[in-house]
């Protein structure tokens, strides 16, 4: 990609713990991406609208509260209504058994505890390159 990758990091729902999201935001910024951190206690509607307004390439959702099975798919649905090319990823304390359903709902990848910042950055770069190549066909 020729332009700087724009990433929106958000915490949907009532989860008040954002240290991990802030660490990821900082790490992606260090990896050369432009990062917008929206903050805590957001609705899926607020996140989707911000993704459109900020013209982002990626939406990163973080959840520790256990509400990921309702909040993540709803956010993906609303983002897709606005822009089908935005990559949506998730992270937090997500049980392995929930990951297939989240991916089916449109979450491109789920990153849990122990994932390195380099792994997240590389996944984003490769996924966006693949999407760009697919759109050229």
C-alpha cells in the first residue's frame, strides 16, 4: 500500500478495561500506521459511524467483558453497510470456541493474550495487500 494504513481501535460495550487496546494502538502507531483510538463504552453504531467518518482501512475491536458474541458481529454488520472494504479484527479475552463464529460473522482475525504487536501489524498489512490484489482482479 502506498498510503499510510488508518486503523480505528474501539472498545464496544460496557467493558471499562482499555490497557490492552491502548498498547495495541501504540504498537500499531510504532509500526507506521495512523491510529485513531475511540475509547471506552461505545455502541456498534458509534464505531461504524466513526469508521466511515475517519475513512479507516481497519477497525480493531477489543472486548474483555464477554459480550463479544453480540457486539462484534453487530459492529461488523454496521461497518459493512457503510463500507465493505474495511478490515475488522478483534481481540481481548475471547474463548477459542467462539472464534469460528466470530470469523463467520466477518471478524478477519481474533488476537488473544500473548499475541505480539508484530503479529497484529503483519496480519493487517498482509490482509490489506490481499484485499487490494483481490479488488484488482
